[in-house]
């Protein structure tokens, strides 16, 4: 038998659910910083209902840089958190919040040349869970224009 071990591709596959939109719960938030020194929160998203309930959907990052704030606002809106004006928010405020999250597979090469496959969330991949009539408390929801961002 002849085997060429150099022809074997090293692949780490972390895709846990197929591409799609899922009701996801934020089960963990890990604060950290980017290489550029900006604050970053890593969100662990787990499927909250349906066929894949309990499976990890993806890890996603919120970066609190000038460029990243527009996306932070979109995610905060989807999670039902304050997203206008000056607000104070802690990582724990995001835990156990739910949103409809678009999940898609992504593939990249590590520095060691290994192929890594994992799920990711696109830039605008978060949507607020529609409220039912039973959940309505008389509040009127307002849509905030992402171009009208104060920070």
C-alpha cells in the first residue's frame, strides 16, 4: 500500500447546524479586546427552538469601535435592548436574550495551513423576534434608522 501523507488536507469542521435562520439565545458573552485595542464582546449563540434546539449555532463578535457601532446597534435592537442615545450596557445584559439569527457556514485557512469550517453570522444577520398579541403591552415599537446613529 502506498499513502501520500502530504496530500492529506487537514480540516477542522465546527459547523454544527445547517445554514438558515434560527431563534437563538445568547448563552455566554466573553468580553475582550481586538488587536487594534477596541472593546469586543464574543457572543455564544445557541438554537432555542426547533429541530436543532440546544445546539451551538455560532460565535459572533460585537466590536465597539467607531466602525463597529452601527452593527452593535442592529444587534441591540434585535435583542430588545436600548439602541438610541447614550446607554450603559454590560455583557450580562445580553445573556438569555433571543433574536432571529441568520447562520451560514464559512471556511478559512489558519496560519498553519489548516482549513477551518465554522458557522458565522452576516453583518445584518439579526432580526427581532416578532411579538405576539399576547405579549403586546400597549407599547408601540419604533423602527430606528441605522443611518441616524448618534455614536
